């Protein structure tokens, strides 16, 4: 029994790469601009949690 495997055209692959690079760059930039203002908050919460753990851990 013959099995048919669909192979994408080489031109389609090149076109897919050329279209996906600007899309990845655009969405990466959008995520960067949304996350950049939140980085100080995340850093402060992380430092607070570490200091809380150091101050209130049980000593045996």
C-alpha cells in the first residue's frame, strides 16, 4: 500500500520564514514593552519573599 507524504514547497518554506521573522520581532517588542514596567514590581516581590523566608524560617 502506498503512503503519500505531503511535502511543502521550498518557496513556501522560504516565504514562511520571511513572514514569521517580522511577526516574531513585532510580538517580542510588544511583550517587552508590556513587561518592562512590571520588572521592578517582580523584583521587589522576589526580594520580599526571600527576606521573609530568611527571617521566619524555623531553626532546628
